[in-house]
């Protein structure tokens, strides 16, 4: 994307596919839902536990993502009626975006958080825990060397 090729549109917001995409998936809980679905977590309660999202907020985000065609609801039990969520083709197309966001976070956001957690552990004498489903899972499996390969869209 070249800024030189984009004309300046004074007086009105720029028409932009990035802004349009953010309207659909640019909210924290939406991205974390997509992360969980990419990891193969499909049921509401499991998604809620792994993201930490409040129940009402999660229900709204799932509905919004479904309406946008990013995820689909699939019935897995008739009595009582229970649904699970799966990525659509549009949702699967977001895997490289989530992989890039994971890699960026590993380089620029998570190291500072890890240092803060280590500092807390040194002060209290107890090891701290990094919060967040992907960080928890990856760190449990790989120690401090969390690898981007485990992220949805990362290389395997």
C-alpha cells in the first residue's frame, strides 16, 4: 500500500478497506474469538474460558461475526439445542493476519509483559503467569520461548 498512490481527501474520511475490515474484526474480543476458532476451540463455554470475555460480550461478538460471514454456527446437539462455531472461508482468510499479529506481539508487546511478570515473581518469590489463552498454552508447552508457529496462520 503506497501512500503516494492514495490521493488526499480533505474534508471527508478516506475510503479504506482496512477501516472496513476493522469494522468487522477490529475489536479485541472478536480477534480473540478468531484465535480460539483457529486453535480448534468451537464451543461457547470453551471460547469464553480461553478469552476471558464476559458472557454477554462474547454472545454479541459471535453474533456480529456470524452476521458478517466470518464464522458460522453449527448444531452439535439437538436436546438440549447446542451450537458450536466454525470459521467460514472468510474467517480462514484471516489466518495470515492473526499470524502476523501474533508475531508482532511476540516481538513488541509480549516481551515487556513477560519482564513485568518476571519482576513480580522476583519481588514476591513466586513465578507469575502470563494471561491469555495462546500465551498460556504456548508457554506451558515451550517455556519462555513462545513460538509463532503455534499461532493460527503461523508456519507449522
